[in-house]
């Protein structure tokens, strides 16, 4: 079971480390990651395996959102099934 995490905001040191650490702390595993910096803007999308997370998925979503708020980033987490449904024609 996978989820998609998107991160957008002003670039700063440690963004990937913070998001990765929060995933690891909750038992999520990074399957794929892509990130890019355009001028001073940071954008990242991650596919994570949530099969073994230690907290309810809704709590994980809330924790990732809070991490983003604390870091001045927009972090959104969505179950892969919902993400795929939203992007079908």
C-alpha cells in the first residue's frame, strides 16, 4: 500500500532530511523520490510504502502537514488510490 507526498516551498537546507526522518519515525519506507530546485523554490514528490506505518494513516497525514507548517512548506500526503482516482481522465 503506497501514499504520495508532495512538498513545495522556498528552498532551505534539510528539507529532504526532515521529511525522510518523519517517514522513518512512523515506519514508512521511501519507494521513489524526485526533487527539484527552481531558483529559490523547492518541489518534491515521494512515493512511500505505508504498509508498516505504526500510526493510523490519518495521523500520519496530520503529522506531515504539521511538519510542513513548522518548516514553512506545503506538505500534502494522499493515499495512492485517491491520488490515482483524482488523475484519471
